C-alpha cells in the first residue's frame, strides 16, 4: 500500500478525493491544483481498488 494524506483537486467538477500515490487519476492533478483533505468528497474508485 502506498497511502498518503488525503488530497483533492481545487478545480470544480472532479467530485472525488485521493489517498494513494499509485493512483493515476490523482497523479494527473498538477501540484498547484492540489488541496489537502477530503473536502467531504467520496474516495476515488481507482484509490479504492488499489
């Protein structure tokens, strides 16, 4: 497992948060668009499956 602190995109429309650094969806979020925390959003399906 490669769990990390929860993060999400600050751009609207993504609707999920991430918590695994192996997630390709989460890794596509540019660092300047990342916000720490879940924001009350559900966990990304890719992170869930990892």
